[in-house]
């Protein structure tokens, strides 16, 4: 006989004795591909109060539930409320509800809440966009190092190659032959993409999920696809790193707008600073938190603070010169150790955003 204790609790609990409201809630759950648990009385609701990721309390049960003074918990909403019913809103506040959804007017918002529960709740991923201040600045390498370092710290990371005309970030990681979905398979993504389905479809580089390009002739990315995929990545990750092109197209702009911070990688020489200055001006229109990573050139150049001052940007990190890095990348060997110049820079950036992780380097 099946061990009932081994059956995981449902992601969503629907609690209402109102058959018409229940029909609406079940329809929304079906659209989100959720099989909820249903309770139609106060006893069943209280018995399962702590088990689900999301509890949807019908308007008919919110007042009797409030009288019981239930233990406060996250992930509780009230549905079916008449906007003119002030008592229902007062009772929702009493049970610690995070939201009140008047149906049918707010069906779409409640549907998103249900889908969030399927993804295991909403995460707030730190999202770092990385762009080169000039050609050959090393932005792709830094993006890969950030994601690899985050993954080694025990963070749930996803690395996205947002440059269809780049060489492919999977070549840096040596995963170009690995099985899994690439951007061309996701070009038609629009609306809400399942976070769990996205992560499970992507190739992994030692546990790091990577979305890159294949070797097809696809050279454009619809902004709707970037919006949907990036939103799914943010819901299922602690850290999302996006490598973006220097000439922002509509898809890249979606990423810049949604990023926690944008890192501009600039070699420490006058010509690179001049090129970066031309890039930074339009980036200010779409990226709200711009920072510079100053990369040491092969020969002596400007100081890191000189670069930051010239661009009027805060300095996120200094990236030292690694003579053997290009040849190692050509051989498919990428290993940004914590004490290497690349590993130190990546670690400094993650520390800056509080991403110390479970296994801080």
C-alpha cells in the first residue's frame, strides 16, 4: 500500500463552500496546470493551513477563519471578494492575507499567483547584465565567471547569452555539444513560461543552467521571448547573469530594464574609455544601476578609479590581467578559481550584491 507520508503536499489549497467560486478557481488552476487540494469547510482549511505553498481562501470562509485567529504564514490570498464588501477586506487583513482578488476583474492576477506557486513560490533573483564597453573587453568571460562562481557558492544560477551575433557563451564553458534547448527553440516564447520547465530543458555546466545559441542562422531575438524567459529565470533562481551586446536591440533593452544592475566591462586605456563613454550615454536611459568593471590591459594604463571617474560610474570591481586565459579558452578550459584575477573580480561583484551563498569562497 502507498505510504501516504511520502506523498508531497499540493502546491495550492483552495478553500471555499461556494460552488460558483470554486468553479472559477478550478478553471484558473487548470489554466496554470495545477492540481490543487480543495477543502469546502473551515475544519479542512485549518487542518491543511500549513501544508500548501499557496492558500486561496474564498470570501465565504474568510470571516469564520479570522475568528479562529490562525497562525500567520506567507502565501495566503482571498478570492471572490465583492469590492464593496469592506468587512471582507478587514477579515483578510486579520488572517494576514497578502492579497485580495475580486473576481472576475482580477482573474489574470490570481492566475499569475497560482502559477508562481507551481514554480515553488516567487524568488527575487539578483539579475546582472554584463556588457563590454568596447569590442573585446571580456564581458562574456566575466559573465560566465560570475555565474560559475555563484554556482560554486551554492546559489541557484542561470546564465543567459543575450547576444545572437556573439560567439556563443557555451563555447566559453565548453558545453556547445551538450544536450538541451537553445534560444532558437524558445523564439516563440511569449506570456508566462514555466520556470521549472525552462530550467529542466537547458543544458547544465556542472549544475549551472545555461541558455545560449546554436550554430543556426538565427540572428534576432524577439523582445517578447526575452521578457518571458528572463521572467521565468528570475522566478527560479538566486542569480541570473545575462551577457548582452554593445548595440542594444529591443530584446537586450528588455534585459537592461529588468536587471538589478548593469556591469560595463572597460579595459583601462584611453581608447576603450572613449568607446565606453559613447555606450554609457544611451544605456542610462534603460539601465537604472550602471557600474563599471575596470579591466587591466596587457601594459600599464589608466587606474581603475580613472576609468570610473571618466565614465561617472561607481566602480564594481577591478579585473586583473591573465596572460594564459585566451589560450585556455581556446582549449575549452574555463576554471575561474577564487584566487585567480577573474575569480577574484567575480567574487567581489557577488559580494557587492550580498550573494555570499551557502559555500562562500
